[in-house]
């Protein structure tokens, strides 16, 4: 008798609903609306979405090895956002495509993984691996990739290994946190927010 392996997917079903609602809020936005900010010191809606997409791709694809090579360009998509507060001005269709592509990867990963997989550990990236990732970004992001590498080298910080559970929870938490900021900006400007039950 074969033992049935329980998938993680049912435990994260609400994440898929949140994904749908985030996409629904972003899809109709114009370039001007994507550039809206809460204050001049805060990121724009488009910057937050770019950051969400990059975070998903980084942790699930670059660190856990999930998904295909088509996700590689998204791993460091938010370099200019995080390193230099530069809005990449991606149109809504491109942002939605990034959200959907990364969500498909997450969904497939959760469907394949079991509770036992949550204890798997992923080692930290060494500097050589960071350089390899930085060299894969599009030419326009190369200056920001170098800023990222320089900041990492200067800090001397050695990041610990992380478990599969830490990655999944961290990405989910990150999605909700920045999705809330997006929703706040939308609401302040009189636009439909990310709907929640």
C-alpha cells in the first residue's frame, strides 16, 4: 500500500485568492496611476509590484531552484527600485505578466511539496553566486546590479541558511505587506483597492 503524500497547496489556498485580487487591482491601471505614491518619499504602485515580482522570483527560483529559465530575468527585476529608488515604469500588462508568471511557479511548487519538504534547508549564496546572478540582468540594470554587489561586499554580512518554510512564509508575508501598501495608495487616490474578505 502506497502512502498518500499530502501537498502543501491546500494550506495556502488563500494566497491564490489574494493573487487574483492583486492582479485585478493592477491590471486596469494607466502609467500615471502606476506612478502614484502615498508621499514623495514612498515608492510608487509600480515600484511595489516590481518588488513583489522580483522577491518571488528571487526566493523561489534563484534560491530554491523552482520554475524555468524564463524566470531568471525577474530575479533581480527590482534592482533599481531597491538600490536607487528608480521607478522602472513597467506598464500594467508587464507587471501583471510578472505576477502571473511568478504565481504559476509558486502554485506548482506548493502543489509538489509536502509538509516534510518544509524542513529542507537552502545554503546562503556566496559572493561568486551573487556575481553570477548580477551578470544575468538586462544591460539597463547592470549599474544597479553593481551597486547591489558592492553593498553586499561592504556589509560583510553572512546570511544564514534558510528553510523551505522560512522562504514560503517570508514571500507570503512580503506579498501581503507590500500589497497592503499598494492598496493604501490606490484608496488614497480614489481608485479601487485590493479587495479583501
